[in-house]
């Protein structure tokens, strides 16, 4: 059930009423949330619920062993291996099996590796990372092991189960374990985020996908170079609208439930370099990769070369996390190489190569934008076909999308973006000044207009596939 579906919003208000009628008892609210989270999984596939239940019990037992025997590193290492093995087996088995099988065939070995018919549980990438943050926090004595129901809710909390953001145990568990009655602290912000999510995902993002992205990416040689460039820009914007819109949606839902989720986006296309971009894009994942991959690899503590190696390895892991495909590995490598080149340039030149921030942001955006092409294309040959058509098709075929006009619109939007990035906060502030009885009269027409302008159908959340 999509969070943008009619079915969800037909049920959620009733759930919200029952939930807040139980406000004096946070433990009852937690039970309702846990039931809703597992119920949502069952609607997709009951096996998803069975797997996360088994995974929760296993890692919960291991967390108690880590806490009880702090001097023994064995249980912590075992817990991390168990967590990553579940993820690797279910999500990456076929990817690695195919790669090894192809290598065996090239070397002439007459071996055939068996294949396994495995389902990939919904949200496994996210709750695996949630569990790792929990196990590490228990190991570091930042928290004590939670009760099984509280830990189960931490892993399965339905707003952030499918596509994040990634919650840290030390920050999110106290919100679950509170003995004080919760409060929907900022309903105006929540409602603003829900409307913004609808605009981003269902209207603007879906329109870009249907009008430009799908037609061009499905067959680049049929389009003019400017149309292809327009599609590359459109995909970069649609990906941001889709994922940040999903984050807005689940953040708004969580606020209505009395929970706060971590900030996941901060105007990423305003970044003037790649390091800054990753401090602004999918922030919860970037921080996770820094703390649980880059730092354990040695970070920058062992010299420049090892630090640069660690950056590349971290980006490779980030790429592989997004999917079992060589294109994701290549995308991660491109970003890692870009960061290395910037670091090396910074050591050779006293001043930044580009001091004008707008120009630096534009160049960073184009680097990210063309890397997104590799990210979207299912194969390397598809990416090469896209770039080949982008370079070669200036003479023919003819323009189809009035690309010059829309490229100008994109340029103006890019220039105006710094001034509009605070629009959601401004809208929430204005909504707070309106009496609560009048707020539906403002929001309902905006919702109706957005739905009317949106393409038909329920848009997919891109990161749900990761």
C-alpha cells in the first residue's frame, strides 16, 4: 500500500484517532504502531513480515550477548556478520553468482554455480542499517539493549521502513521508550510537508517522468541532443523531487504520530563541490557511510593515500547499497574519483579553482547530473548509448520538446533555487497564524489542484527499490 494511495489515506485518519485516544499510554501507542507496521508488510507479502520478525529476534539476542559480555568482541563481530550476511545473501546473491559464473566461463572452467530463488524483503537495506546502528551503540555503551517490542518497533516503524531515512538507535529509541505522553508537536509543519510531498512526487516529479525522462531514456538515438540534455536535467530533478518528497511525506506522517525523523535533504543542488553535495543529499545515508564504513576503514588517520582509498571504497559501498548492478558500482566509482580529484587539486593549489559559488554549484550539478545517467541506465551499454546520442545528435533528428525554452526554465529555476529553498518553512509559519478551523479551507483546494494537475496513477518511490 503506497503512502500516496487513496486506501492509505482512507485508513490512516481512523488509525490516527485511535492512536491519539491512547495518548496517556505510550506503550499502547507503540503496540498500535508495531501492529500497523507489520500489517503493512503483510499487505505486500506475509513473508516480509516473517523475515523481519526472525531478523529482529536474532539481532535482539545478539545485542544482549554483546551487552552482557563487553570484553568479548566475538559476539559483536558475529552480530555484524549475521546482519550483513542476511542482506548480502538475499539482495546480492544473484549478482555475485552471475559475476563468478561469467568469470568461470571465460576461464574455461566447466562449473555451473547453482542459483537460488530468493525474495528480497521490503525495506531490508534500511532495517539492516538500523540494526547495525543499534548493535554498535550497544557495543559502545551508548544505549542498553531495548526490550523486544521496542526494538521490533525501531526496526519496523512503518513511515521509515520502506525508503528511510536511516534512524540512529541512540536518537530514535528514546522516542519509542518514552514514558511521558507524546504530542503532535508541529501539525502545521506536518501538513505543509504532506502537501509539499504531493506536489513534488505526484505532480512535478511524475510529470517530468512521463513527459521527458521515459521517452528519451527508453530510446536516446531518436532524440535531438538538446532533448537528451533536457532529459538528463529532468531526471536529476525528478530523482530529487521523488526522494526528498518521500522524506517530506514520511516526516510529516511521523510528526503526526509524535515522532521526529532525521533531516535527509538540505538543498543538495546548491552544493559547490561533491563533498558538500554528500553533506546535503541523503544525509542519513551519508552520515552512516562516514561513521560505519569510512571511519572503520581508517578515515583520514593514516595518511593521504589511504584516506583517498577509503573515500573511493566508501563510495563503492554506497553504490552497491543502491542495487546489485555494475552500473551502481560505476556510479559510486565516479563520485569517489571526483572526490579524490578535488582533494588532490586542493593540495596543489592554494585557492579554489573556481571561486564563484554559482559557477562552482553549476559545475557540481552537471557532474552529479551526468553521473545520475549511469545511475538510471540498467546497463553500461545503455549509458554509453545515451551519451553517444547526446554528443552526436545535434544535427538530427529534429527537436521534439521545445528544449530551448525548457532549458531556459531549468536555468532560471537553478538561479532562483537559493531564494526558494526555505519556502516550506515559510509556508508552515504562515499556516500557524491561521485559526485551526480555517486550515482545511486553505489546504483542501491546494490538494485538489495538485491532484488535478498530476498524471494519472500512483507514482512509485524510486528508493523503495533499494
